[in-house]
C-alpha cells in the first residue's frame, strides 16, 4: 500500500475501533434484543457483556503491548500460543465471520429498502437477492479497480451513522415512558421467552455481534504511531460504543413494549422513531442506514480479502491467496470471498434466512478467535512470559484473562449446540487450505494433537450436515 508508512495516532485508532463496531447492527438492536428477552433480562445481559467485553478489550490492550511483534491480526495470538492449526482456524473463522456478516448486511440493506419497496420484504425475497447479487458484483468490480481507501465515502458514511443515532437518542429520551419500560419487566407475560436465565442466554450473541470490531485497533497495530495507543484506543472505543448501544436499546424499551419491539421489521430503530415523531423518523433512520451500509459493504468486502491476503503472507494461508493485480488488490482472495457471499445469498433465498439468523451464525464464527486471544493472555501470565520483575501486573492480567476466557466459554454455551455444530460445518472445509499451506512449506499437515482436534471438528460437521438434511438444524 502506498500509505503503509503512514502512522496512526490515537484519534485515528479510536475511530477505527468505533467505526468497526458501529455498523448495521445498532440500527436493528431494539428488535433483535426484544425478540429474545424482556427489559430486566436485557439489563442483566448488558451488565455481563460490559464486564466480559471490557476484559476482552483489556486482553487486546495487554497483548498489543507485550507482544508487539504479532502484527498479523488477532489470529496471530492463537498461532503463537497453540500452534499452526489453531492459528489457521482462528483466521478462517474470522474470515467466515466477516463475509457472512457481509451477507447479513445485504439482507439488512434490502430489508430497509423494503420499507419503501415492499417487493424486497425482509431482504430475502427473490427480488431482494437478485438486486443484492448485482450490488455485490458492482462492489467487486470497484474494489478490483483499486478503490481501497475512499475518504469521501468514509466521511459520508460516518455522518450517516452518527447523525441519526444521536437524534434518535435525544428524541427517545424526551419521549421515554417509565410505565412502558417497567411493564412486564421480567418478560413473564410471554411464555415463549422462557426464564430470565434463558432470556439472558438467548440475547448474548446479539451483544457480541454489535461489538465485533473491538479488535480493530489490534489489526492495525503495525501502523500505530505509538504502540501503547493501540490498547488505549480499544478501551476508549469500547466504552463509547457501549454507552451508545445501551442508550439505543434501553430508550427503545420506554417507547414500545417487548412484544411490539419484537414484531418490528428491521431496521427496528426506524419503527421506534416513527412511533414518536411519525413517518419522517422512519425515513431518516432508513436513509441513514442505507448510506451507512453501502459504505460498509465496500470496506468489509476489502477486509474479507485482506484477511486471506495477510494470512497468505505469513504462511497461514496458501500462496495463491497472495496474488495481486496491478492496483495491488488481492484478486484471488477477493474472488473467493465474494463467490461465497454469492453462494450464501442464494442459500438465503431458498432457506429464507433472516438478518437475525445470519447475525447469529456470523457471531458464532468469531468466538474462536476471541477465545484463543483470551487463552493466550492467560498462558503468558501463567508462564510469566514478558512479566519479568512485574508480579503485580502478572497477577492483574491473569485475573483479567481468566474473566475474558470464562466469558468466551459462556458465549459458546449461550449460542447453543446448534451454532456450535453449524460452526464445525464451516470450519471443516478450511482444512483443505491449511493442508495446502503446510505442503507448500514441506511440513506435515497436523501434529498428533491437531489431528484429534480436526477429528472432533469433522464429527461436529457430520452431525450438522445430517441435521440440516433431516431438518432438526437450520439457519
């Protein structure tokens, strides 16, 4: 990249973290949360998320400072601590999460347009998938022409995100009704929600989805002007986005009841604001989200290719993914990513997968990179590596790492067996690329322990494939 030498200061790194996290998810947050839980359970869930994600932010802060040589992305921590296959699997999972996230963006975009054009429905009708496919390949061609950084697009999309969000918070704060918020506070009036514990569990993948991007500064750590700013940016960005998310979610519950919120079409923020100010409120949110998603699709399409490209450069992925065109765009990685996005768009048409179901799947795929990052932080503290002469810092980081690790395990449990099995089905084919990368270096594919891990993945994938065929699993 021509700007590779440019160094990023703290404000730019904070912007990367905030920009990565504030995408399309927040615009659908009121419905996504209400579909699983009542107000009381949602507050408990946010408290768990705040602690868990904050410790994860501290993990990325600590690792950025203690392992500055690991600049290949969050998967580098899994590779350094637990071997090549774990590193590859983290990279693979992160990449799949990114492109499935793009599929969900396409569905959300055309679900938003469905507000104006009913033919698009919830973003998964034949017309919506046809138009989404056309847009996908237009973006593909734009990226191939070398559109890697578009300052104007970034500026417009940033404004499109923040202006509607801030207006929403101000207006709903004024219109907030305490009696609406406290009515059926624990969701006991809706038997489908289940117990408070089940409600908390069922909403957790949504909270992770809206925080994906917390590792944004770590991804760009090699370009930071001051290495210590990477950790600071992660924590500052996290706290700011947490406040934004909680306000949007809580204030919505003072406007409409849980059942009314759960029944809204996404982007549900549009329906909430329409309830307060009328039709123009829904139009404001919808137009802002459309512009925001259009810009995000350009950035995330490139990111999908970059993940594979960077992985190929450090021999985690096969060499063919390093191929670039004259504009220095990783072409093979781009074709592979967008080809799979197209395939999943078609699957969405026949499966009628909604934005929320795609959100859950994308989130489940990123849990592994987060888990191994927390595990690596614990490993460093247990070994005392990089903590020579600093026992106090070692004990503090061990505690933080353990909390983050427990939180990561809790997220896997909260996601449920369905998403563990579906994740295995998506992880299993990655072994083909892993084997190719190892053969290119003349190395054996698996160690004995890695063989056992891969066998477990294959078993899970087999159960998932049968489950999809038999009908007891679905997207």
